[in-house]
């Protein structure tokens, strides 16, 4: 089975390879399409995001590759749009992937996924050691992704669980966690966004299962809400990483899988 990936990062943000190297890897993997989705600009966290000048360079390079490889692969120009970023000018990108990478507590910035230590330190410093207050803020932000970005795809729904296999700070079975996640999912299911089955944390050695967790996948399947496979690739050897495993979850939970970006743009 051939796969396509629309969540791809490069050296323009926090990826390890150039866009052209990613295109060649996608060709080798048998992809018919490859979508690029560099990180939108966060002025308070610029190291892994693209400022306006870099975004212009990024767009120009993806459009160049789109033309250069048009006879071999369809290349799509996207942006991973954080809810804390300014929206791009209309027409600059073919699609947006909406994401929550941070929350603010009393005006203080707390990264959701930078590191296990940063997450734990932030909870104790700004949430008085209450991880479920952090969880509630995170899922409230997730519930607002479509309203704030009007994106076509929702990135890593439960990114806040990135470290649960190496840290006991957050328990997804806790009643407060379940309530917050379920409330956000109910609101997401009312939007047209496709939900990623995201294997990115697996390829980076942080998890052994994709986002979202299986309890949530079961609800998504019952709702017949669209999903899309995503490797959240940051390196040329992870373009379709874990997709064979993800397909088994698609089958297990009878998920409504979309395989082409145009299925979302119609």
C-alpha cells in the first residue's frame, strides 16, 4: 500500500533535512503526494518556528520543488499553524494544520512538548503542582483550534501525553483528564477538520503508540469523523514512519480514513 504524508518539517524550521531531500525520500517511499508544513512563527519561541522572512524563503523553495518535480510527485504547500501565531495572509498556503504547542498561565508561557523536564517544571512552577489544571488549559486550547485557525487538519490531538511512557506526571485514565479530553473531542467532532493519526512521537522514540490514544480513536470511529495519517516527519527516513501500524488501528476502529489532501479541500 502506498501512503502520502502532509505533515513534514525541514531545515526551514526544526527538521533535519532540506525540502529537496524530503522530496527524494518521499519518492523512494512511493508517495504520490508530499505536503510540507513548516511551523508558524512564535515570537516568544523563535528557535523552531519560521519568522516572516523565513516563511517567504520556505514558500519560494516549496513552489520551486513543486514545479521541478511535477512529473514525479505532487507537492503541496502548507503551514502548521499554531493557535498562538498570527494567521497568514489568505492564499499563501494550500492548507493549514492547526496545532497547540503551548499554553499560557497567568501570562507565563509553558511548552507542551519541549521536554519532559520543561513540562514537569512548568506544572510545578505555574500550576502549583496540579497537572490536571495544565491538562484542562491544554484541551481548552485544542477545542478552539478550528475557531482560531480554520485549518483543514488537526495536529496531534493529545500531544500533552507525549511523555506518559517515561513520566507519571499525567495519567490519561484520571477522571479530570478524561473529562477534559472528551469535552475537547466533542467540540472537534463538530468541525470539518480531519484528525491526525500521528506517528511522530514513535519515530522520535518518545512513545510506542500514535496520537490520539485508542480510547479516543474508538469515539472518532463511531462518529465517522475523517482522519488522516501523519508522520509529523522531521527527517528524511521518517516520511511514512509507522503507517503500517497506524493502518491496523484504522481497521480496528473502522476509522473514516482520507488518503488525499483534496478530499479535505473540496
